[in-house]
């Protein structure tokens, strides 16, 4: 494959590919800022195809406490899956580049996130392998492979997210505890928490506790970075409620937006995770 021809097909300048890879890895999946709500009014969780519990009717004095406990129980119930596969059409935009690609995602629970990014003529531009302690990126447009620690990914994105966070973002899952702040609204429950480096805000539907929005905002540094993820178009597949449409925006010094529309997805099917590094590729360590 001629690298220059591939770049033209993908419409992405080679020196901007790393930033795009990281955006898709973290938030496309996966994962708008705390101060920007682009298209927010249009984002309504569609749950007509979702398996969910009936709306809860409780005495007013007890409803908030019981609703909080039920939401915590639902959110913190481990997902019973082994593998995940998804194919999504992705549209991204940033000051450096914009375009459309197809993203293939494979996941082995708690172990591997595998990603392939392919252009319009089915030309693969990159392949990514994320593990709990490392990230490897094959850039086929530049004939290079980048080997990095998970801490390097955190430094690039300015978000202190680890492997389990990326996995949860893909699955549309939030982990809650009793120290979160809960706000019950007419049709939703908003949950927020803040630590020394990150503020997280989640919005769930009351009916079925579907995650509609996740917001992450770094604090305590001059290069403030945020990510806002909207989860829409829920469907039941293999007994999982899965959001087939994601709108993501990242703020800060390198803002970007990403839309993911999953065209195919399933759980617990046999998968392979091929990640072969050509001996002709130049290796970079970060």
C-alpha cells in the first residue's frame, strides 16, 4: 500500500494521526467538555427496544434514598460477559483534521481492547492494542509502531483514565459509590463525584437506569480537558442493553468531536486479536 495514496484516501495528514488515534481509543469508543453542550437538546435516550424495569413509584419521603440504592446496585452489578465485538461508522472533526472512518473494536474482558481504523476504500490506517498497562499503535500510513505505557495515554489526553475506565466507556457503564452526590429529576437521576484530579457527572434514566450522558472534567491544571459523551439508541443484544449511537466531544487545547454509529455489535462470540508488527516498521517508544 502506498502511504501517500492511503493518506489521500483517508483524508488525514500523517502528522495528525496520533491525536486522532487517541481520541478514538479513549472516547470511541469510545469517550463536549464540561463547558460545551453541543447538540444537547437533540440527545434523548431512545429506549423503546430496551429491556428495563417499570417506572418506580415510591412514597416521597423514601423515594430518593431507595432510588439511590437501586441505582447503585444496578450500576455496580458486574457485567457477565467475556468478549465484545463492534463495528462503527465514525465521523470526527478537529482543528487539525476531519473525516470519516470505520472503527472495529474487539474486547476481551479486563485484558485486551483491540481497535482497527479503516478508510473509505477499506484501507486500514491503524491498528491499536490496549492492555491494562500498555498501548501499542501500528500506523500503517507511516510504517511505524508506537509502544507506550498507559500513563502516556493519560498524559496525552489529560484525563486520568485507566483500562477499566476505557472498558466501561465502551460498554456504557458507570461505577458508583455512596460518596457520590445524587440529584433526582423528573425523568432522570444525575450523579456526580469529584476527587483531586477529575470531576465526573453521569445522567441516568429513571426507567431502567440507562446511562444517557457521561461528563469528565479534569481539575487542578492549566490545560483543562473535558469529555462529554452522549449514549443514545439503546438495543438489547445477548441480554445486554447497548447504546448503538455515541456523540463525543473533547475540550481543551486540542478540541475534537467524534460521532460513533455502531452498525454491528455482539457479546460472547469467539474472537481473535491479531496484532502483528512488521519487521520493516520503525519502532517508537513513548
